[in-house]
């Protein structure tokens, strides 16, 4: 079963902490899901991932 948990709030600067928050949110959503449900979830997420806005590289 995939849990319906509200999306977490991510900071404007997208920090390492935000990555931890997203990973925890994803774990909580999928912790009771079957392998088939997880596979479906990730397959449906790929198009959204590919459309995501890329962040510009930092100049050093």
C-alpha cells in the first residue's frame, strides 16, 4: 500500500537537508508497498523526473 502523505516543503536553495527530507518522505510513502506497487510508482515517476527543471551548475 502506498501511503498518501503530503509533499514536503523544500527550501529555495535546495540543500542536502532537503535531499534527506525527500528520501524520508519517499520511504514513508513506500514502506508498506509491495514490489509491484513500488515498480509501478517509479515507472510512473520517470516522465516527471525527465521534465524536471535542471539547476545551473555553480561556477567556482
